[in-house]
């Protein structure tokens, strides 16, 4: 009884939010307890984290060449039409088939007809002119020399001539409305200026997300070393930092993922305010209008609410949330269907084929490679051993963190850690359901992955060894970033060009 | 500071390690779709390029095995023009040619002053080769039908390019069609011309004509019929008639011949000068090759400076500053210091 009671007390302490635990609640034993963040240190840490992330993000902003973000031309095209105040709904479908006077597919590129179907009031000439403007900029910035599968021909007239079956027009409109409003003041500037402006928004979102990741880490850990390790893992993870320098709806999806996870972690740690809950629900609802990959957040939020439903009143609330959530989900699925989202399979056969493809080793290989490091629109990679080493480290970190769910680790909230695992599992599950393994689809769970890394690699160390562990952890992280940026991104984008 | 310097040293090492891996010129073409076919005796295949740096010392050509006994390959490098003076030569024995789709390297004594010079190389063989070099055709490719598994005999082969439906996917997706490539089984250099005639699919009106040869052999490769650009070709129905010289046949499958359509522009970087076949220059295509010159770190940094300019310098400075600031997070907390 006594031992059990002590263990329960330890768990309670570990699960309390950082603000409510630490030195005031459990006085640290000298050189054995992990060091908590004192209020002054907390402010200083926040400032330093944001400054470091800003500099790091700016470095990537300068290093990533124009149009080197995957699908950037399509995303920017969409947003620029919104910036010209075209509504991203109610566009004109293409005419084709037996009973029409003319098959419009013979007149306009498929990518232009798809965008016209999305944007209200936009003319074919406007669509054509925008694509040509973007294509000219791509040629001027040597896009075709960098992306191996795109071919070297530089004079192209529509997006189909890069890839016939790409489009952003089937994506939910949330990100493009935000980006379109951001671009409104520069909507008549050159496309290069608009690209730079759009990328600046990605940097700001990246910075905000780093701050959210820091707050999440503070919910997950009461030990300063773990907090900093998790935050650095988030901010310095190269493909994550690179995402802060490109135009893509994954930028916002990742930010919303971190926000929802942080709010859920706070709730699990004792913050039961309605404001937190409302914010989380709002973020999930908005997320579903941004990208289908944030569907996982709905699951995490639901689990969080269900875990907190300990009284009859809360259980009634949970029932309400269940019904409302199901209705919201059905509404969103219907919306995606009306927007021709490729997320939804056309029939059962297509779904099963997709599932088989999604669960294949090739998909997981691609997922891992493009998560650890892929360049030039994933047409080039790091040396194979890099992925192997990263897989070994990730495997060890994952196993170690998973064991922390069952064994008390000082300064680690097991409930928050479990929530992180749940989000990662849901995120990987979505990739399998989608049948496409692209690393950026994991980004809504990036903050959770960072928590797992920090917990797995540093939490097993005793309290006084963690600062030294943090220094080693950070140094290895910086080295990974150095190899990624200066041994991967920069050489591939600037040294190795096709002719 | 020490940590930041250490990590920066790793970064510099990672960057400079590329000096062995960056060719002077490279046709990067993926996935590789069109091959030139076997090299015939007397009809060497080659390509031209302008060299960026001094110290040109090797040319790699991408080859794929297509059956038969491997032949030794004779390489010649000429300066200035396809018929310019031979400045280097090399030979790769049959046994040294890779058994899989891979680069074949032709190495020679470095040319000390190759920077800014134009070179033309050619690869010849004493007998028809068992390997084919890959080619990159200048246009937007759209694969109508993949390389097939059977011969379609001539002398006249007719067929249609159709939209969807009836096709599961339209045969012509883009506008501005200017070339149709057909998979060719055996077209001897002295066999005469191969002709393509294109008709409107509905009216039957003749739209374009194109001829190949004589003097341009093609065996187990793609024969490119180039004609004046045909603008409105999206989702269009066209009929074609291919007339083959004696002994030649097309390759295809049960649905018809293997075809790749090329649309749109054809402007490629200036440093590649086109393909040669038996001395003829075919400007619309290139062999898939890479040329290696200086591997000095200074050449690498010069290229980085030319292409990246100040933005890369800013990135480096900001990245180093980020390291310095982040390193401060690793020290003891402020209160503990006090």
C-alpha cells in the first residue's frame, strides 16, 4: 500500500502541468532531481528559443532556392487567385462529353480547368496568364535544372507541361484564404515578390509553431533539459525548418497540429478551462478546412475529452461532443467530396488498393526518406547510410520513450507522452489510408515526435546527467542539420544542375 | 562558440566533399524513357558540350544492355566542332561494360585548358553493340504507350491517337505536338527512308509529314519523327501512317505501337550542343552523359558563388548565428548562475 501510494504520488506529480510542479511541490534533492525552469529562466529560454529559431528559419529562407518547395507553383497559383478576391468555391466546371457544343479540354490545360472549377469568376485568360508568369519565373530561377524528373526544357506554357496530373485546386481552401489575404497588399507585384511574401508567412508560422512546441514541451516535461531538447528537436529538425521556408498548406497543418496537441496536453495536465477546450475544438475544425492530414487531431482531441469525462456532467458533454464531432466529420467529408478531394477513394476497390499501397514497405521507405531528408522535389536524397542511422536513432528513442509510459521517469508526464504516441500513430495511420508516403504528411505530429525524441533519449538519464546529455543531443542535432543543409540541400540546389 | 565552430567545420567538410561528385556538365534525365538503339559500325553516336572548368578528364555515357554479345567501345573527343581535331581518345573493353543500366566511363589524360572550350565526343563500335546509349529528346514527353513486347511488321502501319474515352487516358494531353517517337526494331542505315504522315482523326485531312534517314540507323531504339509544331492537339483525335523501309519493324503491344509524343518548347541550357550520329548533328536531342573536369574545392566554391550569390552567404551567416544563440540554451539556467 505504502509503495503503491508513493508511486501514485510520483505519477500525480509527473502529470501536473509544469506551472504547478517542480521546486514548490517537490523540493529537488541536490544533484539527483532534474532542474525545473525558474520563472526568470523561463522568459530567457523563450526569448533565446525564438531568436535562435528566427535565425535558423531565416538561414533556410535564404538557402532554399525559389520554387524548390514541393508543389509550390500550384499552391501559390491558388493563393494569388484568392488574393485577387476570387472566392475559392462556386467556380465553373469544364464542359466535355457527348452532348456539349465543344469539349473544353481541347482548349485549355487540365490544370487550368481544375482551377477554374474551384475559383469563382476567374477567366481562362487570367488562369493562363498566371501560369505563364509562374512558369517564366521558374525557368529564370533554374527550376528545370534542379528537378530531375521535370526535364530540362525551359519554355513551357501551362502547368500540365510540368506534371499533367498535379493540382492544388482539390485541397481545402483554409490555407489559401489565409495566404490570399496575406498576399492581398502585393497582389499586383511580380510573382517573385509574391513568392517571397508567401514564404515570409511560412517563416512567421514556423516561429509561432516553435513557440507552441516550447509550451507543449513545458506541459510534457518539468525538467529544463528535456524542455529544451524537445524544442530544439522541433526547431532544428531539418525538414521541419525547411518547411518554414516554402509555400505549402502543410505549414499551417503542422502549426495547427502543435496547437491542438499543446491545448490537449494542458487539459490533460489539469487545465480544464472552457477556453482551452473551445480553442482546441476551433483549431481542429479550422484544420479540417486546411488539409486532410490534420484529421488525426480530431482523434487526439476526442481522446483527451474522453479521458477527462470523469463526472456525469462531463460524460453528457462527451456524448454531445461525440454527436457533434460525428456531424462535423460527415460535413467535412461531404465538403471534401464536393471539392473533388483526392483523399477520398472513389470506390471500395480503389480504397483497398490504396490501403495495400499505403501499407507496403516501399511507401514506408519513401515516407522515411522524405521525412529525414529529400531535396529538389524529392528527386535527390542523402546518402543511404544517413537514413539507416536516423532509423536506428529513431527506433531507440521510440522504444525508450514507449517504456517511459510504463516506468516513471522523473520530469516526464506520462499522459502527455501517451497523447504524443497516439497522435503519431494516428498520423502514420492516415498516411497508410492515403496510400502515399511523403514525409511532410507527418508534420502535424512533428511536435509530438520531438517530445518522443527528447523523452526517449534524455529521460532515462538521471537528473544531474541530463544537462550533459542535452549538450550531446543538441550537438548531434546541429551536426545532422549541418549535413542536411550544407551537405544536401545547398549542393543539390546550387552545385548539381542538370543541363 | 567552440560547439558552433565544430559544427561549422562539419558543414564545411560536408560541402567540400561534393567536389568529387559534381560533374562539369550532366544530362539529368529521370526516369529514362528513350534509348538511341544499338550503335552501328560507321555510325558512331556522340554529343557536344561546352566545358566550364579546366582539367576535363572523363566522360560518362549512360548505357543499357539490350541483348547480344558486348562489343568494345571506342571513344574520341574532338575540340571545336564534330569534325574538329581529335584531342583525346579512350577505349572500354567489352568485359568492362556494366551488365546493367549504368554509366560507362571514358577516362583520358586531363586537358589542362578546357574551360570555355566546346567539345564533341563520339562512341563507336566494330560491330552492332549489345548496349544502347540513352537519349534525351528536347520536348515535353508524354508516353502514349510504353515500350512493348512484340514486333509490328510493316511496310505500312496505321493507327490512331484517341482521347478518353475510348482510351482510359487520353493519348494526347498537351498542345503543340512536334514529334512522335516510335519504338523501332531494326532500321538499317542504307535501307531508305522511314515516313510518318499525320491526319485529322475526324476529317481525314493530312496535317503533317516527317521523314527519317537514310543514314540514321535505329535498332531497338526510338525513332523520332519531327514535324512543324501542330498547335491544337489537346485531347484531339489523330490518325497516323508509318511507312517503313525494308527490314524495319515497329515495337509495341496488343494495343498498337509504342509511342512517346513530344510537345511544347525545346529550349535547353546552352552548354549542351546536341547529338551526333555518324557525323550528322541532331540538335533536338542529346546523349545522356556527364563530363568531369576540375575537382578543386575552389572550382566548387566559384560555382556556388555564381549560382547562389549573396543569398548563400547570408544563409551561412544566419545559420552560424543561430548556432551561437542555440548553444546558449545549453548552458546552466540563469538563476543557477546567480
